């Protein structure tokens, strides 16, 4: 009978792994040995003994669940492919995040020998310098969800993967999204998202590029650039919002120097024509008004603050009409309303709530004794 120490030693020697980094199979054997990963019941857990002839003395000694977590284990290469095929034929989910995998060929060796694989997490592996060839990418065709957060992969790599992945397979690249991981540093980089054939949802979060813009400008300028995206930062893009954004885009760039005008501008001008600038309307509430004050058959034009209360306004009038506030009755008249004189009885009510504006009239009378 083989001891576990002998089994592990046999695996390491048989792989003849290079001095730098550890193999997928070495880590697999170490983590899922009976000592480190005892038999457990439940979904995705427990002993798995693949059918067929035994190809190594390890096969009946590994506790292999269908969900393997091998994150941050220093894995740099695959190891013996026949061993991967023998042990991992049933595996459906594989977490390889935070390792040292820097070659798509090594990743492909692992994936091609895990035929039931549905979910693969490659986050935080140094894959940015490796070129993904089309034939290598074909090994990912059966995966339903692929995570590449913080891998800093190129646009070309993402495009190659999407050509092989089935339609609508989620491809996460990356969690914070792009400035550091996909190199988004200009609006041209955002427009490159249009080359991804099945892209429908985009999250653009924490990108220095858009920080100088207002929230409204960010969203509209992005929507106008991505005509196929139906959801941005978690919010659905309606047809009405898309048209508003595209019109906003045309007006935004209509007075920009020609060399700074994006190609999308000409496309939208052909769609909507050259639009007139929107009229500027000041919607800020008025904070002062010039009104007529009537008292003792006199009329005096005064300026009043609209944020003050009725009680404060009466204090202002005290020196003008020579009446104490306790003996003052104050009325308001707006000729544009059908209600006539309205007595201002509520001392804590603000003047702006009466819709006071330039030209309205106030009447002051002493209280009857």
C-alpha cells in the first residue's frame, strides 16, 4: 500500500517541474489529500473515484469535489495532462485566482482536460503579456462563466475569447472595470467595446477618465458611444434615454475643434441632423422680489427676502408702517389668482410659499380694538 508521502513524492518527481512555480497537479494533490481535505458530504464535496483503469497510485487517495478552489497557491503551469484528465473529468467549477499563471497555453492544458468545466476564475493571474491564439482559445468553448478580474488582459485577448465563448456567456473583465485592467484611458478605448459582438451590459466604475464630468454627462456621453449596450452601470437604457443621450452628444461636440470631434459625432449628425443649441433656462428659485406695500393710503416699493418667514417680514415692516407686530394685520394680493386678498396668518410660513414675485402687493392694517 502506498503512503500519502510516497504518492506526493511520486507525483512531484514524475512531472519534472521547473524550478520556478508549482504545477496545478502538485497543488491539487497537496490540498485534496486525505490529511488536508477529509471526506465531506453535500453538493460539490466528497470523494470522487473516476471510472476506468488506474493510471497512478494517487487515484483512490484524493478527495476531489466537483468544485475545486486552488486560489493563491503559486500555480504557474499545468503539470501532467494525463493526471489532470484522470482526476478532474467530473469538475464543474475551478477557482485559480491569485496564482502565477502567465501563459495561456498552460491554462489551456488545464481547461482542455476538464471536460465538464462550466465556471473558471482566473482573476489576478499575470496573463497580460501572453498572446492568446485562436486555437488555444477554442478550449474555452464549453465554459459558461469566465472571470478575468485584474488580469490586465488586452482588448485583443478579450475579443479572441468572445469569438469562442457561446453567446451570452458572462465575461467579467474586471470587477473595478477597466482603467488599469483593460487600459481605458480615453473615450476611444470605451468605443472599442463596440467590437465585442455580444456585449449588452457595461459597468464603468472608478475610471479617472470620466471624473471631470457630471453624473449626467458621464452617462449620456457613454450611452451615445455604445449603441448596442442595453444596461449601463446596472441601469436599463431605454429608447427614450438613448435618443436624449445621442442628441446631447451632438450638441456637446458641435462647437468643439474639428480635430477633437469623435467619429461618432458624424454618425449621429447623419441620424438627427445639425441640432440647435438648447435655450438656457435659469431654474433656480428667486430669493428676492420687488413689491408694493400699501398702508394708510400710501404706497411704497420695497425689496423683500423670500426665504424669510411672515413673522420676520412683519419685523421688517415695523419701522415702515410704525405699528408693533402684535397689532399688525398683513395681506397679500396676487392679481393673477382669483382669490383676492389673502391674510398672512401663519407666522412661521416662508414668503416664497405664497408664490411672491416682483410686482405683487402687500397691505398692512392695524388690528381693530
